[in-house]
C-alpha cells in the first residue's frame, strides 16, 4: 500500500483490490464499517485514508499521530 497508483477515493472494486479481497467480501463485510462518499446517483466511493485506518484497527495498530498518518507507509 502507499503505491501512487491507488486513488484517494476508490469505488468498491478498486478498494477490494487495494485490500486484496473479493468485491463481495469488501461490500458485505468491510464497507459496512466505512463511511461511503456518494459521488453521483449510483456511484459510491470510499476514502483511502479511512480504508487504511480500518486496516490499522483490524491489525491492532494505532494510527500514527506524527508525520505520515499511515503507519503502513513506514
């Protein structure tokens, strides 16, 4: 993660690929714990920093408060 190819806002299929899970798993399990961003009618996205924070919580890691807020980048 932290690769420049990942956009700031991801639709479900991209977010699932980012986390290396199926789109179904993302939508039925992970997305329920994230706040979605409605881009337009029928188009919903998820913010990459929020996805990273979700992963930090699942891994038992507290987000860093100094420097890069994403400890996965360190």
